[in-house]
C-alpha cells in the first residue's frame, strides 16, 4: 500500500538556521502531497501542498517541491523562527474526487527552535 | 468562521464504559473522517464517510463505530473502550465536489482509557 517516510526527529535548531525535513513516499498512482503542521495543543493545519510532479508548494517561508523521479517532497525553510516549533507531518492523498480519499501520513517530525 | 469542532477535548474513562466523541463541521463538506494519532505512527484513519448514510472502514476500525445521519455531524463511538484505544483523536472534513483535496482538522480529543 501507499506509505510516507519522514526523517526521524526530534530536530532542534537555533533561530535563523536553515531547515530541511526529508519526506519520501511510495504510491502506485499520482498522489497529491501535503505538509501539515501541528502546533502544541492544536489540530493539524495545512501548511502547503503540491498536486503534480515539479509543482512547488509554499507558505509562510516554507517550500517543498514534488519530485517524482526521487519520490520525495522535502520541506525547507531558509531561516526558522521560534514560532516554527511544532510537529510537521508529510502526507499523500490518492486521487482528487473519486475513491476513499484518505490521507496517508508519515510519523511526524518534532521541530524545536531555540532563541 | 469555518471550522471543525470536537467534544470533549479531554476524556478519561474506564475499560468497558461506552463513550461518544462528537464531531461537527460548518462548511457543508461531504467527506468526513476520523484519525487516531499515536507516537511514532503518525495519523491513521479509523473510519470515513463520503456523505450522509455512507460510511466505510479505514485502516484501524476495530473497536470503533461511526454514524452519519446528518451532513454536518460524524460521531465516533467506542462501545467498549479498552486501554489500547488511549490516543489522540482527530476529526477531519473536506469537499468532494470542486476538485480541492484539502482536509480541515478539528482540535483533537485526548482519550485515556484506564
């Protein structure tokens, strides 16, 4: 079945450091790819998404590019802030309208940014 | 404000005592889903619903029931909770028509079964 693998955490960085969280996937079709963020005590919020190969999703300074050849969707940010401390989930969704439409999640990566 | 709400947010109960976690969305979404989040496992889907009176099992449905009598509500029922159902539960919804596949999540319900 479809699966998502994220780099293991926790990840601890200093403010203004460069961030990369790796995500690779296995899927039989052409999934949409997502990054969700979970701030402490809150539900998941969509951070960014990409729906086809070579698309780049971006939001709040975060970026991720859908790489079909390497089946990857790595999350990057050039200069992190303390407020970016959260758990980040990579996920995929098969199809757009038909079918089960479930999201398949990675295990999550806890990010802590120190001032 | 568009949102998904869940109640209760926190619940401690004992083995075998039936409980219901409610989920409601105000976005007129057709699709609703329940996930559980466990450390090191990410989120796993329990049940989902494509519309009123249409529900189906996800990856980990054992020990859970759902119903979808109204479009806005999708309660999760644990008929006889057990300690292995201690987890953080999330409800989510999304539109089916229109092509967007973004899911909106509720704030979560932390359940402890003693």
